[in-house]
C-alpha cells in the first residue's frame, strides 16, 4: 500500500488548474487525492496551513485521505516534521513537498521524498477511452481498430487461401 504524507499548500500551485488564490483550493486538491487513492490503493495524509481550530477535519477526510489543518498557533511545516518523526514504519511512507527543511527531516528518518512538482504529474488520471474519443472524434478507439484489423486479416485468409486436408 502506498502511504503518502503531503504538504498541501506546497502542492496546490504545482497542479494545472489549481491556485492558492481559489477559495476552494483545498477541496479541489482533496478531490484529486481521493481519486488517486482509489486508483492506487493509497493511504494519504495531507496537511494544510491555517485551519481555524486546527486538527483533523472530519468534514473533508475520507476516501483514503486524512485532512489535517494547522491551528492558528502553528504551521503545516511543523506538523509535517512532527508527523515524520512519529512514523512507526518510516520506510513505508513517502513525503510530498518541495520544502527543504521537511525533506531533510524525512531523509533523516529514511522516508522517501517526492518533489511536489513530480507528484503533481502523477495526480492526473490516466487518459481513458472517453477522453481520447472526445479529443479525436473521427478516430476509432484502439480496441475497435484492433478488432477491425483482425477481422480484415481473417477475411483475407478465409477468402484467399483454400484449406487442404
């Protein structure tokens, strides 16, 4: 199982279509993370700055994603460092952040570090047939093309060669 500890506000500006200036930037990221967790079977903890009371958000957590907000008297970086230090099996976790101080602590504890820029590319869902068809409406999906090619091949064989016994 993939286990990720994510610096939320560090990741948001690296994802096309998301911005820290969006009112619902955290919710958009969480939706992407839930889809990722479902596809990959991942357990994700994402930490954000500036939650009023701080702590785990019951409203936003779920679907393989635990959402933590830093309270008014702390910052996400401090919470991430504390969590890295308290991991029971650090080698089983990956930290997603570009913050050097958090990365340094993660490496000290043998937590694998993934740059936010690199992980942002992994968040995009794989291009499905529906998306391919929408982008190229005149082109048959690859499965249909394969079936057509096989049928053509077998038709030629049936009509072009006589079987002998």
